[in-house]
């Protein structure tokens, strides 16, 4: 399988990722990407939701940082209430 292929953009701005590359990378319909463009280079990076284990780690880290910053659960609830009132 070739790691390089050509494609073109449609009038709607859509770009087809060639089949061989989709298969090589295991890309399915609905795969989401972050798109970065600079000068004449475009980078597509797949994004996916974290696993539950990773998510638990992120929550623990966020709680630790909030505690170190002196935040209390009531501070979060107050902030949410204030934001909801502005909408």
C-alpha cells in the first residue's frame, strides 16, 4: 500500500481520503479530525474520545488542580448559575 496518494477538493470543499490510506489507518465513516493549515500544508489528525480509564485520570487531575487552587464545589455551582442567567 502506498503511503502517498493524490486527491482533489470538490466545489463544496470536501476532500476524499484515498481508500488505501483509509484502510491503512483504519478510518471509518464518521471519523473526526482536527484540521491544521499553514502555508501550503494541511494536516489532518484523528481525534477520539478518551477511554473511561483515561477520563477517570483526567477527572482526578482536574480535582487535584481545583483543590490546589482553593476551589470548592459550591464555587462551581455558583459559576454555572451565573452563566445560565446570562443566556
